[in-house]
C-alpha cells in the first residue's frame, strides 16, 4: 500500500496494518532505523522522536500506530 494512502487509512482504522507497510510509512516520514533488540526495532527522527515497533504476526500493533500518529501531529511530519 502506498504511504500516503496508508497514512489516511490508519487515522480511522488501526487494525490489520501489515508490518512491512507500516515500516515503509515510517521511513517515508523521515525516520531512520537505529537499532534492534530482540523483536523491538527503534526508529529515530531528526525532530527527536523515537518509535519502538515490533512485528506481531506480520501486523503492526495498534498502540504503536497511535504513537506514530501522535508524533506526526506533534512534529508536523510530512511524507517525503
């Protein structure tokens, strides 16, 4: 799924988001992969935001999607 379409979709529906699409969206918003410890992967943004995400059976966890949306709104992030 395209990053722009996914960003619109997750604002209303946070279930059944493929993990690979979620990672692509995070990277399109300017986050860079920093490190991985176990199943948790940390992504950092130049605005100082840090997201820790994990693959849950091929899907993104809804609370992690909500965290991303809070960062997008707070930092005014736009897609590249």
